[in-house]
C-alpha cells in the first residue's frame, strides 16, 4: 500500500510538473507572440534645418498608441489639449517607458513653468504626477527648447534643451557640472564633440556602463545648418564643461559629411553631400554583443539642411545611415564606417523620429506626408509612420508597406511627430 501510494504520488508529481512546464511554455509563447505598442508623441518636432514643419501651436499635442502588428489605432494615451494638467500650448517632446507608467518630457515656450517631466500612469492617464520640474534645470528662457531624454544605468535622468543637457538625480534634483553649469555645456567646450558650431543637441541616449563603472557615456546627435554642426558623438560619463577636448569621448570631427559614406549592397547612387551637409534629425542605438567587434550601431536619419535640396540625385540629402560605434576604453569611442541603408526620398522625406523594436528587428520612422515639399504644413497632412525590417549585418532595410501605403497614414494626431517608443 505504501509503495503504491509512493508510486502514485510520484506519478502525480511528475504529471503536475509536466503540466506546469507545458503551461509555462504556453504562457511564454503567448507572451512572446503578443505584439508591442508604438507610442507616438506629437509635439514640436525637427525635420532638418531646410524643412518647415508644424510649430508648437500647430501640433497635435497628444500621445497616441498604435499596433506594431498592423498599424491599427489603439486610441489616445493622453491628450494635452484637454484637462487641467498643463497650460495651453504645452507639447509632448519625449517619452521613456517605465513599465506601469510613461515619463513624459514637455515643452512650452510661453508658459515656461510647464517645461517638466511628468509621470503618467498607464491605467490612469488623466492624472499627471510631476517627476521633475527643477526651475534651474528647465531654465525659464524661451530659446531653450526641451527635445530628448534618457535614463542612465544608475537612475539619473538626462534631458537635452537646445544647446545644453541637464542631469537630474533620482529625486528630480539638478546635478551641475563645474559650478552651476549644465551637465553638458557645449558653449564652454572645444574639440571634436562640438567645436565652435554648437547649436542644437537633437537627441541623446546612454551607452551601457563600461567595465567597472556605474554610469554610461552620453551618446548624442547634434544638428544645425552648417556642415560642421552636424555631428554624432559621445560625452564622458563625467559630463562636458571644459575648455579642452578632455570631456569628449569621441565624435565625427568636422561633421558627418566630411567622412566618406558607402551604399548598402542593394543600393546605388551618389554619396557626396552639399556644402552644408545634411541635418541629423533622429537616432537609435542598437548594441552588438560579442563576438561583434563593435559596441553597437548608431542608426541616424538625414534630412537636407538646404531649402533647395529636393532629392538624392546630385547629393545625398535624405535617408537612413548606419554608423559603427566602438568603445575602446572608459574614456574613448570611435564612430566611423557610415553605410547608407535607405535613400528613396519619395518614401523617407523630412524624417523627425525613430523607434526600434529589438524583439523582431523592426524600425519605425516618422516622415513628412508631403514628399518634395520643403514646407510640410502647406497641405496640412499629419506625418506618416513607415515600418521597415532592419538587418544590420547584411546590411539591409526592407519596407513593410501593406498595399504599398505607409504603415500608419498621417492623421490629425501626427502633426508633427517629436518622439516614438516601443512599449507594452
């Protein structure tokens, strides 16, 4: 009897384990199959110094959600046009997914006190909790426009505001560099990162900490109307406010257009640039784990900085370029080997934002819906969102276009797209 009971118990236990294992695998498969959501912020965007686009007053001023599987609308996440959370004219500029909530960076050039970072709960989007509003960090100066933000590995928040980048601790309190200076102050620096062309830190993101460190270098793209202004670079984890080049970990010295580009294997066409070079409008960073010799790939959208640049026939003006980034030490990176991945300007014109889904290698790009027009407000179309599959090894970008249409067609909620993220 005892042996039979032991045998029965063993069989029951094994069956339960098998059932539990099958259930777990089934749940994991279901979870893996669940498509992510594309969050789209429509604020004061940048499509290149040669492009006229929607102002803060003309923008949609909302964050919307879209299916990454078929581009279907999943509704409005939060609308800054309604409610009592912000003043009239406040626009969403950048987002960070934090699981149960979204951190939302806002801009308002009139009511500058509404330059903040809000915490917006995913289950109650009507309530905004202030995450950070340190007045010395957000600077009540209209010419400073908030643009991008990123969280370092140890939890500090960095956000760019035109010329400068500020750093906040986990309580939202400003951390200064060299006295009362912003964490990154290009006006006080020389060298490869900015030189004398400081104009606009368009986007930032953090690299993973190097060996035996708690913070990562700050990767950025810098945009402007001159060839030397348009650069990709990395700031030391200790910030940049120096009269020397010591705070610069590495950059495309002299501007991206001074470095020879090549076409991806499936492309052909000129690779030379106009005298002013292209504006850099958005980027994503894709790590390349071992055995890759690079640390990662920097994917960057180019948009003609000259108002007479309408195509890619005489010069390369509009497209997507992949750069190699290699960290050689805790204080140095190299950024080189630019390869043009996409150059059809009839599809990708006036790009303003990108998002990358690492789960399936999809790249989403917000583009002007009026190809060939320097003024994107003339026809009053919302920006389209194009979807591509991205193979960084071949390399190759392939458009995902049902019925040869944009993945998401421009609408009233996409004027203009200042930021996109992939989240649950």
